[in-house]
C-alpha cells in the first residue's frame, strides 16, 4: 500500500481504488480466445467446452506460438471460442494492495488523463487538507523554521501553500501531520472522483484492458461457445473421414503458427 504522502504527491499518478469499485465500473465484454489440443483429443475438448460454464482460453500471440512448438505437448488443433469476460485478470493486475488499502497507477495513460489526476489531487488537498489546524500541526511537530508572516501566508493563500509545500520538499511531513480524519475523507473523495474519471476516459480504460488481456497467458471466458476450429492441414483428410459433420479450417504449418497474430 502506498502511504498518504505517496498518494497525495501530485507528481505521482497513483490513486486509491478498491477492486470492488473497479469491477463494478467494468462491463462484461464478449471476447474470443483459443483453446489448443492434439487431434486425438479434439472431440473430448469440444465436448468439455460445450458443457462448461466457463473455460480458459488464450489470446497471447507469444503463448499461442509456444503452444505450436512445444515438443512435449504440441498443438495440432486450435478451437476458437467466444464468451464473456469479467476482466478479473485486469483488475488483479492493475489494483495493488489488500482490502481497503488498494490503489491503481496511471503512468501509462495519456497526458490529458494524467493532467486531470494532478488537478484532482491538487483540488482535494486544497479542500480537505489545507487548513490552519493542519498547518499548525506541521509547524509544531516538525519545528518548521519559517517566519510567522510566511506561515500566515501559507495558511491564507493557497498559491503560496502550493509553492512552498505541495511543490516543495516538505509535503511528506505536512501530510504526516494532517488530521487523520481529514486524510481519510480526502482519500474517499479521491476514490469517488477517480471512478468518474475512468468513466470519462472509458476508451483509454478499454485499451488497457485489451492490452493486458493479450499479455495474460490465459483468460477465463464465461458461457463459452465454439466459434471456429483450425487444424493442421495434415489432419484434414482424417478429420473429414472420422467426423464428416465437423466444420473446420485447415492451415499449413506457417499459418497455424501465426494464428495469434489474427487477433
């Protein structure tokens, strides 16, 4: 868990949010992934998919390539399945911490989004942490050596407070000296407004979900449905003979190995 000073640091892009809040914000989206098997297991794998309420599938191009070149369990068939994802993998990947002490980092988001985070943090500090009581605590607890006139300037003028405290080296000490109730309320407001920001920048959030999904080795798809079946071409004749009703696409070795690039 980041400490208060880290969260209220306007130069950092981390903000508090629970996994539950993020999960509620996310939509259940339809996705397609691949299930690999050897030809001898094709029928059993198809039956398992059709009977399952959820099934693990792969979208990671590197992982799919590795599956076609695994000498111990080399893929001979790829079954493309479609289902819904609750984005659990994404939530677990981006939200750090335990229980209520959780946060999310937005370092890889757009500059516009990060500018709004900076503005949000600044506004919350101004409205919930910047007050005479907290400034007095800071001066007393850390024996701040500033003239009385400068202290009054910091108390009465937010721009001065921003210059000397927020943008200075003493911000961690100031946060530490702030009233605990003030800090908890500020965290609540940050978390609440972060949800609004994520709703506003939903397209960015979706892009990050998609990118994360493609990095995961496997994702869980609920209510899976078989969409297409791909076989190595050397199994095509055998499949037509043994299972004439199965519709499939036969691929040469090169096309079969590059199947992950089609996503």
